[in-house]
């Protein structure tokens, strides 16, 4: 009873915020940007060090049941974000609850000892802050030979009907009369080299791209086939999700960016069905090959894009890149089917990136989160950096979003992130929500 009362009170506040006219205004702005007809640059914040962000007990959990605590975490973080750093986040008056799907949580919350594709991660970690889940990793090679490649197996995906029914029933019991509940399928992305790095280690991969290309082709080919099998199963069982639920703010996102777009879902989509029955063409997907930042375009093509295109061709819209300097490879990645957004490292050359992208895609600009780590706080420098991005993109008619993410620490000074949000919104002409 106590858990239910706590969650209903939080959900009531969320429903009130989600019903404000500004939410629909923000959705229109995101649709305009994602449709390559931006009204202004958009701003979002994600990947937050939540263990450093609490000020007045706003994030302190009060529920006891594990399911309740999962929901409470999302509700409190969403309310916190709206209060302190709303930028262009969208709060919808709905609580999304994931379907209980066995076999899809590998590398995050393994549901089988062997992992979804047959491999667990074997690693050592070192933490600078015991309260921070951002740690250093040393990965041990499990795919040293061609025989080892067979360790990567096709997954088996099964909807847990009983578990899903329990979660849905419990969510309605908690929230009915206060806020809507929606069951959501599994959002899926494709970043094979991120996963392979965790099975081998980055250094070994980079060496073997040159020294053992046959082995690397076998690994990424087997991975791609296994992942396409995963996608087939999600589609066939009707449990592929159109959205990714961001635990940071409860937002519907693709790679930290709100995913509202007029092009998806595709014609014929039926929102009245009680559970997701989507095909990939109704969805965004995202992908990257961050460790390929330092390899040649030819190698990027051979070992990444020749395989990834098989994946991207099945989806409605594609967000590509993360923390790599893709300003050097725009011509290369233009071939990605249904490409809509290109993300780049804070180290990327913004001017060159904007010039090459032009009005063809959205430039997902990632400012450097190191600004929060310095001994001194320099708001003037932050404003100059954001303004340079806006000005460069403006010169070339390049749609741009500014996404502050991968924030490992704010040195327990959350006000720095709040101020960054205010500065960014002022620069892009967004004012304050």
C-alpha cells in the first residue's frame, strides 16, 4: 500500500507535467528537426551520474518492492530533470512498462549464464569512485581462433507471457486513474564492435584487423547473422519495440535523442493492438563502430559497413555514430540506408562535419563533458563552444541537436549541469520550459 501511494503521487505530478501544452510544442520541434526542417537547434542531456545529483532527497527511493523501485527511479529522475534541466526533454503522461522477454538483456542484465549470443564478458574492472558505475575495463580475449567463433550462437527469444501479464496487472493496479500505462517491446540497436570489444579487448581487435583479417571477417559475419536472427524472432513474435525507454529521464529516445518523427511508424501501423506488433520499418535503430575512429575508410567499409548495411536496410530510420570523428567519413556513411542522424565525438571538427552533412542529415553534436571535471567552472567558455556549433551548422544549413552525454562526474556539483542546460537553451533560442 505504501509503495502504491508513493508511486501514484509521483505519477500524478508526472501526468500534470505531461499534459502541459509545452510538451506538444516540443514534440513538434523534434519532428521538425528529425524531418530535416528544423525550427532551431535542439538540446538534450543524458548519461547522467545520478549518484552525484541528489540535492534535497529528490532522488531518494521510498518504495520497497523491486518492481516499484524500478518505476520510482524512472519517475523521480524524470521529475528531477524537468525541474532542474528540462532543456528540450519531452514528458508524456504515460508510464511505459517493458514486456518480460527472456534472452535480450545480455551485456546489461544477463538472463542466462552463457549470455544471449553464447558469450559472457570476462574482465577486470577498476573504479575511481565506488559509487559510480563508470569504471575502467580490461577485457580478456575469448575469440582468439577461428574455432572460437562458433561460440557466438543464434539467440533464443521467448516472451514470458505470465511475467508480462503480472507486470501489466501490477502496473494498472498502481497507476489506473492517475496516468496511462503502455506495454513496450524491445528496442534493438546494432553496434557489433562495441560487443566484440568486450569479448576480445580493443587493442587485440585493432591488431587483428591488419594481421588476421580472415578471423575478423568470420567474427563480425557470425555476429551479424546471429543478430539478424534476433531481429527475425522479435518481429515474428510481435515484441519488437518502437522506442527505447531512457532510464535517465523516462524519455522515448534513440541514442539519447527524442525519436519523434512523421516518417515512422510506417503506413498500416495499428496502435490499437494491445501489444507491440511492429516490423522494423516502424522503428528507428542506432549503431556505431567507435573503435574504428582510427582506421582507414576502406577498412571501415570492409569490416563494418558491408555488414551493418544488412541491418540498417530493414529499419525505418537510422542514427549512426557515437564518440567517433565521423567528419572524416561522411561520404562513406552516406550509403547507409535510411540514415537520418550522424553523431560525432566531442573531438570532431564541427565546421567540416557541418559542411559535409549540409541539409541531408541531422548533426548530433556531442559537447565535451570534461567541462564538468575542471577545478574552475567556466560558463563563458561553455557558451562559446555551443555558439560555435550553432554558427557552423547555420552557415551550411545543417540541422543540429546538442546532446550533452557520457557525463561520468560533475564532481558532486549538480548545479554545474543545471547551469550548462540554461546556457545551451539560451544560445539556441529555446528559453526556459
